[in-house]
C-alpha cells in the first residue's frame, strides 16, 4: 500500500541521522529504530514489538473494532515517543 512521502528533514552536519519505522500488522506492531551513516551503512539502535490484536473480530464484521484501534493507537504513540527520545528525525511506516 503506498504512503505519503515523509516530510523533508535536515540531516545533521555529519550526515548521520536516525529513522524510526513502524510495522503495523493485524496482530502486532513493531518499531525498528535505525541510525544511518554517510558511508551508507547503518546500525539498528532498538527494536520493540507489542501484540495489539488489531485484527481481532475483523473477519466476522469486516471492519476494525474500536477497542482494537485504541490499543493500536496507544502503542503507536508509545513507539513514536521511544523513537523521538532516541533521536529519530523521522518516523514512518515500513513497506512490506
């Protein structure tokens, strides 16, 4: 599924920058925080995973349930704060 481009963010004078990626699935949400370096190498700073059961009840009613969306929203907020506190200049969705 295509997503909107991330806003342009100035890269530190060193060319190093950190980016957080959210992978939102029907059962769990993952955070991957990566530091990119000027030589095109990278280092994984942290990884987190929480089970939110976003798809709970979705197949019976063909829609996401309010409580499942609330759980997912809270975890996304938490993961965004973790990423920002670790220096992420951008947070986006991972494309699978």
